[in-house]
C-alpha cells in the first residue's frame, strides 16, 4: 500500500451483538487487508462479550479497540466521528472503513473532515494498479459505475454498501485470539451540536424496499383476492410487500413496490416469492438476497433453481391457511 498505516474497521454492535452486517465487515476487512497488503483492526463503541469475541476470532480479527464511553457517543454522532478520527491518528490507520448504513454514512464525512482524508462512499471494488489503488462504486441506483484513484499518500475513509457484505468465512482466514483494549482520547471530545434523543424503527409497510429486511412479493400467479390476502399477511407479520412488473402493470400498487432490474434491486435477509415465475429481469433484482423462498403452482417455474427453498402449491389454498395460522399465533387479527 505504500505506507505503514493499518486498516481500521468500525463495527457497530446493536444491542451488544455482532450482527450479519458486523460479520460481513470482518470478512470484508480480511479480504481488503490482503488486497492492500496492510494490517487491520476493529474499532467498536461497545465492548463485546466473551461469546462475541469468539466470533471476532473466527474471522481472524487481530485486535479490537473499544472507545471509552463509546455507548454514550452513539447518541452524538459528531463526537463519535471525532473519536474515530483521533483513534485512527493514534493507531495509526490510513484507511477507515464503515458500513453504508444510517450510522456509517453519518460518521464517514465527520471522520474524513477530521483526518483531511479522501472519502469514497458505497465502495464496491478495490484493486491495486501501477499509479495507485483503483476504487469503484455504483451511483444513480447502481446504474453508473464510477472509478477513482487513491494515491495512498492521504488517509481514506470508505463506506461499504450492505449488499456487498458477505458473512461467509473464507477458507484462507486463520482463527485468532484478538487483543482487546480500551482507548481514551488525550483531550475531551467537544463541539457536538446535535444529539440523538430517540430512535424510531422503520415501518416495513413504507420503508424503501432496498432497505427492507424481509420482503414478500406477489407475481402474476396472484389474483385480486390472493393479492389482498398477501397484503394482509405482510401487515400481520410486519414485513414489506413487493410485486413483479406484471402486477405493477395491473395498477395494484405503486412503482416503488416493484422488484426487479427495472424496479428495485433488493438484498433482504429473506425474500419470499409468491406466484412469481422467475424471469431473468426479476431474478437479477433479487439474486443477492440472503435467502430466497418461492411458492409456485408450476413445478418447472424458473424461480425454483434460483431459490434456496421452493414449494409447489396453489396460492388460493395456501394463503388463507397462512393467514389463519398467523392470526391464531397473534391471538386474532388486530
């Protein structure tokens, strides 16, 4: 990489737990370390417990540095960003990596300003080249590829989109026993004018499908009755509802609910395809979902080879039964 700095990866521990995003960041950091031929370490705001330390070790994490009073800093992103920047200077770290979520995209510009660093949001690929490091990202809803060169002489702050993070353990990663330390700034952090006074979880019924955790989607195998049943099921389960192009063309819902390459490209934790045949354009928009479950009355539907689990069933029979079970499970329809 042409310098002696390390890669510092900020891993959030929501509820004190190492979630899928955190595991994906650890796997990403291990790969980036190999690409840039640089050591890496993790910064956290909350000290992980012993069970999660084992998971950090499984991903080969060399070191974990916990910011003193970091849990309180989570409510003041400007101070947390300043703290991360000071930690990067003390390590020293030349590259700071954050997830491109609400917290990471808020911290990144603060850290970059404090370090007078280059910034690359939604980083997709990193490659070494003769004149520096080639950084690529997707812009305008992943429709445009943008490439920049980093000369390695200035710090770099990068955010990585969640869809690019995989928690799969690489065979080349050697388990470790990470060293754990607490870092405290030499001088108190100051200057925050904004603080978080509360957090409201997103409503799955209205959240952008690109940010949805669980999506149930309707295809042309649905009729008006089964589509209404699906919408009720989504409401009861508190999950997001999506549709394919043919269903959107019928006018049953707005464009913002359409999933596929001509609509929303999604990466949920779970994608349930109901009555969806599996056209190339639709599969292209869901292929990065962590788990795909499909239901179709045609056993030869092309959605099945692209699914983790598939069931041959008639939605007219299946959806009423699902609704009855869900209502019974929650004590009746609200």
